[in-house]
C-alpha cells in the first residue's frame, strides 16, 4: 500500500489550510462578475449560497469515504473500494486516474491563467506575455513543491494566513464604507421564483461551485494526515463553512460599493472596488494579495493531485514510473513533474472560461456522482467496512448530491458533457486494451471489501 512510504505529518490546522487555500484561489475574484451577469439581478447571492449547500452535502460523502479509506489518492481508492477491488472498481478507479491526468492539469492551468489575467491590472500584458506568465506560475509552483511534506505544511499555513487577511481587508473595506447591508436588504427586489430563475441559478452555480471546489483536497493527502478519521471530516466542514461566510461577505462588501449592474461588467472588480475606497495605491496592493491567493491555490491543488497517479502506480494500476518517491524528500516527484508539465502546456493553450466548464464536466460523472453512488452501494452491502464518520439522514444526502451534480453537469452545456463522455469512452477503450495486452482479466466477481 502507498501508506507504507508516506508519513503522517499534517494536522487539522494544516489540512484545513490546504483545503481553504485550494478553494479560494483566483476563483471568487474572477467569477464574482460572471455570477452577477448570469443572474442579472441583486439575487446573485443565491447562486453563492447554492454552491455552499451543494459543497456541504457532497462533503458528507467525501467525509465517510475519506475517514474510512485514509490513503493517498482520494477518489482513486474510494472508487476501487466501493465498486470492488477486483470487480468494476478496477475500471472505475482506472477511469478516475485517466481523467485526472487531463483534468488536474486543467485545474492547475486555470489558476495560472487567472493569475496572468488579473496581473494585467498592474501591468497590461499582450496575449503572448500573458501566456508566458501563466506558464512561469506553473514552473514556480513545481519548484516550491519539490520538497518534504512537513515543509509544505508550514508553507500552507503562511499562504492560508495571506488568504484570510486579503478577504478580511476586502470585507472590512465594505463595512467602513457604511452601505454594507444594502445588497442584503434588496436581495429579493424583482425576484420571481420560476423556471427562468431556477435555470439562472443552475448556470451561475457552474461558476460559484468552481470557487468552492477543493474542500476535499485533504482526501488526496489521506496517507499524510494525522488522525485521519477525525481530521479529514473536520477539515472539510470547517473549510466550507469558513469559505462560504467569507464569499458571501466579500460579495456583499463589493456590491455595497460598486452596484451590481456595474460590477457584472468589470474584469478587475475587487481592484476597482478598492480603488474607489482607498485610491490607486491600495488597489495595487490588494491586487498583489489576490495574485498571492491565486498562487496559493495552484500550490495546494498541485500538491493534492500529485498524489493520485502515485497511489494508482503503487497499486499496480498505472505506469510504474509514477510510483517512485524522491530518494530523500519522500514525495512523488515523477507524478509532480508530469502533472506540472502538462499544466504548463495547457496554460499556454486554453482560455479561462472554457477551462472552468471543462473541469466540472470531467469531474462530475466519474468522481462526484460515481463515488456517491458507490458509497450508497457499499453501505447497503453491509460489507463490514468501518465508517468512523457517518452522515446524518443516510441516504438522503447521497441522493441530493447526485441530483445537484446532475443539474450542474447539464448546466455546463452540451459540448462539455459530450467532451466528458468522450473522455470516459476513450479511457474505457484504453483500459480493456491494456487488460488484453497484459493478459489480465478486467473483471472478477465483485469484491467490495
């Protein structure tokens, strides 16, 4: 097992810090005007609330699985265990690693592209310069992560503090302006709950949920978490609650200064918000802090994802080269370098808006929906698996999570759904081809133990 080599050195504070820095990133700063534009009214706050509710419900699924199977690789192990190590779980876990090799670099690239885009407030960049900057961000992250896990835990705490200070400054600026409660008082102005409103919530939630993603990052590092049965669930719920409060307050703060009908068309809405409050110098400072937050997000996401190919390779389900640990640092350096390399290429090729929808479409089918269904099947099978954390009102949260993820998937658009299904189909072909070449029987009787 992978855990014989990895060392448990990350406590609750470090795990929470890693989650929260991954969750914030550049997401809320660039998606804030997108969400307002899609809702086209003062009720845009409901889209952020919907993202928080979905995250809380889905975190119950992750908590049960993370506490029961605290191993490196997160969903790779969850899918294998819930669908059977020698049965369909072999295919499901392979498909997860397959899509991770594409989707993880997309996540890393999205933050790097967002970094370069927001940097343009400080210094206008040509398209080529922006691409070069996003690529350099990826390279710097790989260099920073190329070290022992205990050092990374300390770095995560520092970056987390920077994230919190940035958000508190933005919220405090709105409070000092004296009109903080106005967006809340007018949240229902002109609101009609009908199909159009529900549809708008769905499309806007694609962007708001993107800003919450990362609450489960601790599960990818399960083999390095101290007391995982308690710290994995705690870190997720603390992260979501804290980030939800910060996001809602930040949105209210910004719109209390810049009216929503102006904010929806702003490319640098938070920087312009601070410029209006305190002048151009303060706007530049907060922009620098936002860039640091974005950098922190790439750092945290790359750390978690680098453990997935490693875990699969150690398990014999992926290329052996990814199972190698650094001889002195004891971290999966081949996996880190590969994902960083692909992310570097993606950061040069893609646009941010397309990347956000592609990330969700690829994740939802194999990761979120499949593992939720797998948990339900495992709990019903009474296999004897120990679940240190059990969700309240089982299985209602599982069914709610699946329904909400289906709604988000549909909202990503037909082309993104088709792309996700194509990736799954191609991965399935590769899996059975690999099994045939290696003369492996792809399925044995299901074993969910």
